[in-house]
């Protein structure tokens, strides 16, 4: 691809940068710190991927998602997942009308552009399956009628990693449907001080919608046009292959730690997320560093560890770090 073409793509990217900055400014009215979480939510928004946010309570996961939804002109629904939730509470149901002698469809909260699935691991597996089917197929079936979900459609789920009682962990095959799994850490002292000051001073800021769905669709087209060299694509394939057969990449020590390597969905999502990362950086092409930036969030829930890894207290992030350090960068 010629430099002129890349330059044209960059011009398209820069055309959208002001709106992206406005979205960030609106979200920043209520969100302090958590830069990685915000950038990953924007990557999901730009690629149509779904996000799973994992972190202990009180780290502003729900706040960030609600603020992002408020910054976009779109339908937003928050669903609190609980053990007594039914699939019908999520997707909707048929209601019998005795006077007319027929059934009418009552659509559930899934019929939105942005869906916040709060504490997804608190609902039973049949509810999780109903949500994940909608995520994968972009459609819902109620009775014998199938409804296509409106675009954009994005599921942003949160889960608490520390409580085991009353939770239903998502099976690996279902977690794989999420493009990104973002682990949220604690804020810095300075950030936490700002949060405290905002609460004590009773600072309440209103987030205004600054992004239209049509603009978002245009942005997605630009993201899809961002140039990705064959060498960078090969780099993605090498990283994913190394999680499946670490011995072939001179990482024998990982063989006993990895039960299953990353799926082909990992390769696809690494490429898509890297393009969005380049878009947010104002570039018209993808670099190997873009791949590295998003690799942990794409791979950590797709690399299944052995019992031996757990016994040695090794995490998926440790494995991903070793892979990124060992696979040659083009």
C-alpha cells in the first residue's frame, strides 16, 4: 500500500479525533483516572466488540459504562443480574391477551444499543446463555419470531472476582464471546484523593450526549480501513500460535502451564482491537506496539491454565507476558 493511501486514511482518522476527545471529556466529568478502562471501552465501541470488566467493588466500573452511554445519543439499559433473573426478564416474552385471544410480544431490556450487564456472574447459566447468544448472533428469538437487534449493539458486563458464594462463573466458551476482558486495578493516591474531594464537595456533573450513532458508524468504517501490514498480521498469528504450542517457540516452561491456547477468535480480535488502538492514537496504520498494547485484554480470558499453573500461582497475564517477550517483533 502506498504512503499516499495511508495518508488519506490518517486524514479520515483525524477528522473524527475531535469527537472522540469530546466523548473522553464528557466521561471524565464523572470518571477519575482509569485511563486503560476508558480506552478499552472506546476500542469496544469502535469495533462492535463486547467487554467484560473485572474488579473488586467500588472501582467505578458501572460509573464508567453509564458515563460512556450518556455521552452517546443511543438507547441504554442497565440490567442487574441476580440469582432469580430469568431469560424472559432479559430478552422479553409473549403475553396472552384474553380479550383478543392472541399473544403480544413484550420486548426485554436487551433491545438497546448499549446494555450494561451488572455483576453478570450472579445470574444462572441459562440467563448468561441468553445474553451471550444475543451478543454472538445479534438477534433474539421470542416465541417463533426472530428480532434483529439495533446497531450499534454493545454489551458491557461487570463481574466481581472475589465473591464465590451465590455466583455462577461464566464457562470459558462463553467468556470467549467477549472481545476484551479488562482487569481493573485500584486508583493511585492522587486519583483517589480527587474522588474523595468530589464526593465531599458534592460535585455532580451532568454528562451530555456528544456522539450520534451515525457518527459512530462512520468511525467504524474508518477503523476498518486502517492499514495493517502483512508482517503485523503474521506477528499476530505467531503470538496466538505460541499460546497453543509454546515448545515450538522455545518456551518449554509454558507447556505445563497452558491447558488450551487462544482460539482463532483471539487472532481476529487482536487485529480489530489493534486497528481501533491505532485510530485512538491518530494513526492510519497498525504497529506491533498496538498489538502489544491490547494483547493482555484480548488473550487473558482465552488462555486456559492447568492446575499446575494455579498451584504455582501463575496467571494468564504471566503467560501472555512471556509470549510477548519471546515472539520476535517484526
